[in-house]
């Protein structure tokens, strides 16, 4: 059996690796190929295109990279024609992966969509498009499953994979020693994203906000986990322009979250991870102006942060576009560090998010769906 997996960024690479490991547990002889990164490679996937330089976001950014994306799409289409996988698994990265799925469908290769396009945000038209292309949607949210079923897709609600993945591997004391964190200081986690564009757009404001936080809360130390898609040297060049102590880390992110008192994070999967690890978080995000304006016209929900979407209300601060500036970030962060009532309410809200995500075991359920589709074609 041959299974092809397509992801486009660091978070998808981690999910792809988890699925690959689960597939190999259930079907040890399975052959895994695809587009991914180091995590998938380590999980035994034969990487035919490395995503390290791939990450682009937004309408404007995609247009600027169209030639490269078309070339990549054609390369993968030719590869599918040659290798004839039993199933294509698309994970997130919807603009590219939906187009790849259409090609697979035309070639008679069934498709499983996992971490599917956010039809609950973009409207029912997106769900109908996906429903016509894929053999199965492996839904990670209950409300996502409902939207895709209404659109006519064959859906299996598998639950959220982060419930299986997000947990520390060492004690808090061991983690403090591992990361060189002083136990009498407050630990602030900086998570500007896994794309170069996010780093250059958001990290300077996060660091400047850190300088403002330290003015009022001097006993802080900062940590920044380095994504596999980002150069450590690039990060250090930016960090050196600011006057706060920042430690770059590699791996053991959940152990790092376990000792963190606060996170300042780019909107995305990371904000759900910090929620599950009970780390109060300030969400920041910035897009090209035209991309943002188009998004406001198209997106149908009031919040962009996953914890807020799941909770059904604003429980985590969101600072978007011009609001994502150092003064505002510091203003939202400082009470979460210093005011007990604010912090306790934030922790109670984050516990609610975890409860709404359902049961563990999502990754194994996804693997079972993929194998079923590979064997039966749907």
C-alpha cells in the first residue's frame, strides 16, 4: 500500500508525522511518500519536496508566488501519475492542497482531507467545493463536521489531534533545568510563527513589547522556539536589536510551554497548543493590507484565534494589523502576569477550550480512515 501526504508548513509537518507514525503502527508495510519537512522525514516518509522554503500566506503573497506554486503543483501531479498512490492525504495548506486534490480526483486517486479548509469561517461554498473533490473529510471540530456533512461530504469526526500530542515529557523542575530557566523569574514564550514573512512582520513588535513589559515586570525571561522552517541566524539578527534576554530553543516545545507564564503568539495552531498547556496567551497577527481587507469581506466569524472560535467568545486577546503594536501587546500581557484575578479567569477559560475538543485518540482514528479509503476507495 502506498500513501501520499501533502503538507505546506511546519504545523502540518508535525501533524503529518503523527499520522505517519500511526499508519506504520497499524500497517507496518505501508509506503509513505509526500511533500513535508523534517518531522515527516523522521517519521519515515520519503520526502519528495521539502517545505522549508514554501510558506506563503494571504491572497497577495500567493499571487506573488503563483509561478513557483504552479510549478510545484505540476511536479506533484506528475509524481502522482508515476507512483499511483492508493490515497492522497491533504493536511491543511488549503489553497494549494485543494488544487492538488482536484488533480488526484481526476487521476482516480481518492483523497482524505485532514485539518480541512475552514469552511465554518469562509462560508458554505468552500465546504461544497471540498465535498465534491474528496472521498472523506476527517473532521477535527464538531462544528466542522456539521458544516461538511451539510455540504454533502462523507465525514468522520476524529477529534482534535493536539489532545494526543500536547503534553510535557518531563517534570517542571527538569524542564527549568533543561532550558536554563531561573525558577524565580517569569517565563514569557514568544511564538512569531513558522514562516519568514510572519517572523519579519511580528517578531520585532513582540520584542519591543518585551522591552515594555520588562519596564513594569523586571523579573522576566524570554524564550523563542525555532521552527524547522526558520533560520536560527535570521532570528538572532532580529533579537540582537533589542534589549531583553531571549533564549532560542529547539524541540521539547510542550515542556517549554509547561514552564511558561505567558505566551505572545501568532494566530494559528500554536495558540491552541498554548491553550491546552494552560498558558495565558496574547494573539497577534498581521497580513498585507489588501489581504486583510479581502479577508474581512470573506471571513464569516468575529474572531480569528482558535481558542476564541472554539469557546464561542473572546477569551484570549487578539491584536490584528495596526493593533498588533508593542504598546498594545504589553498592555494585554502585563495583567496576565501580575493580576491574580485576571490570570485565574484566563486559566478557567482555557480549561473550557480543552473540554470542548472531545476525547483523545484522534490521530489513530485518522490513520484508520486513511487506510479504509486506501483499501476501499472511499
